[in-house]
C-alpha cells in the first residue's frame, strides 16, 4: 500500500514539474484587430449646401450614382439611409457593402464606400465615383501594415482626384 501511494505521489510531482516547464516557456497570445477601411464623402455645392440632402435644390439623389472598383459597379441605394452608430462590439470585422448613403450624428448625409479588410495591404486601390450627371471623381487609397518590435504600424493615405486628403472627404461640385 505504501508503494502505491509513493508511486502516486511521484507521478503527481512529475506531472507538476512537466507542467511548470511547459507553462514557463509559453508567450502571451495577442489577437490584433485592424479597423476596416471605408471612404466617407460629403458632396457640397458652391454655396455649401449638401447635394446628398433631399431638401437641397438640384441634389444628386435622383441620379444613378455609382462607384466602380475593380471592374464592378456598385449603385447607390437611396431607399434606406443608415445612421452612424457606435460600434456594438470591439471586434472589427470588415463587411463589404459597396456604396451606401449614410447620415452622420448631426443628421448630415454622405456616401460611404467599403468596407475593405484593414489588415490587408492595398497599393493604389482606385474607386471611380460616377455622380450620374456626367461628372466623375477618383478616390485612391494606399494601406500598409508594418511591424516594429511586434507592434503594428498602420500607414493609410487617401487621395481625391490625386490630391492627398483626410478620410472623411468633402467634394465641392460646381454647376
């Protein structure tokens, strides 16, 4: 009986020692979640009125507005207008929805195109905006993730008609 107890104690000690060796060498596991990329654009006339607002005279909403990316056309659906909301969770999964009409927290409408995977590298990604009135604009973006001492550094640049801009963009259309 004493030998069986001694064997049991030795096996338990051996198991604890093996566990302590394997646990001490493990590293913390970190999941990186990169914010999705989407283009936000307000469209204003020369007087500063929002051309995506149904109450603005000569607005663009009756036009067949579309975004063209990689040979595919995405038409703006104006039947529903989403309002900006706070994210429900911290998980940031990119969901590509094409071109949609949104309203910011102040109730101002804008067009939004995306979402693109924020962890992926993009080089000169081109989106052509056809406003349905014979005018076009080009939005281009670059996005790269580099690493320095196991920390990500995100480099994102947005261009409107070849000029460096911030994302959110404002385009002023002339008559």
